[in-house]
C-alpha cells in the first residue's frame, strides 16, 4: 500500500515561513513537518511514498529522491481534491493519504490501517483543545464530522461545533475497492461540475477533498471513522506554527 502526501499548495497563511520553501519543510521541534509524516508512515511499514507537489517541488525532489513524484503544475488555480488526483495512477492497490501541513503520530496511521472498513478517515476527538489558543484559524474552518453507528454521516466545515464528533485530520485510508469508488465519483463529478460551483467551492477545480467525501456520503457511500484522542495538529498559519513549536512533543 502506498502513502500519498498532498503538498502542492504554497501555504500563503504561513508566510514568511513559506516565502522560499515548501510548507512541509517548516521545522517543528527540529524536524520538518514532512519528516514527522514519514516517521509515522514508516513506523507502520509504509515506505512507498508518493508526493504530489507544486510550489517549490524541486526542493522536495532534491531532498527526497526516493519518492515517486506527481506534479500539480496548475496548483495556483486548483485545490486539494484536484491535487490528489494527480496521483490517481498510484491508487490501484489502495492507499493512505495525508495533507502535507499536518503533524500526526504513528498511532493515527496504525488506527487507519487496522480499521476493517474499506474507507476510514482519521478523526481527532479532542480537536477542541487545539482551538482554545487559535485566533487565526477559527472553529468554523475545521473539517468537522458527525457520526452514527460507526459511520460518518456528515463532513463539513459548516457543521456546528457542538454537534461534531471530531475533526478530520487529513489522514485517510482506502482499500483498492474504496479507491475504485473514489475515482468513479471524482470523474463523474468532474464531468458534471467542471467550471461550475461544487458544494461550497466556487468551482469544482477549487474543491476540497471533504467536498467529494460529503457528496459521496449523500450518494450512499460509507466512510468509517478511526478515532484518535489528540496526537494531531494542523499547521495552517504562523500562529499554528508557533503553537506547534510550544506544544508538539519532541518524540
């Protein structure tokens, strides 16, 4: 099974840290965000890494020649969903994917891999603790989920915080069968919504990954939740970066 890291965007809200370097190269506790991700994957036997790059991709190529690279050359005009599908040819045997701007532990990956469902999203159930100190990234921006009977019933930012079971971390696992269904839904939606608004996105090209997930849920597809109690941080703003330096454990 491959691990796919989605890292094409610049991370403008993390300036000046990302002025001349990829977002995933920002260092937290002496290690790049990318290094924390690799440690979590490799602790679970995932050594086949696919990196989807865009902004400053050559720096990642130079630092990590062992990766399989896919280039989202149009990264300035699209978003995470379109970016992930630059690695569609790497999905056949199933995959684990992760955003490139998150810190997560090996336990997050282990729980995703161990879950019996075809599609499992890793959810932080202690997500509110992180937002107590965040002023630049409000709760309204969180990719919140509601659940019932082991399944995710909703994954949207607009979900009221009081109703949320937790926050989607950006780590997910798909079996080969689930990857096939994911691809089918993506192409069906791209054909139907190309150049048009898609859910909350101004266009399908600007859609987030969770927009497709929610569309699939409403169409009857099942997503399980693999819960973690913390052990996750998003690095979206300079404030997040500074908070991670203070609060993320060194090991």
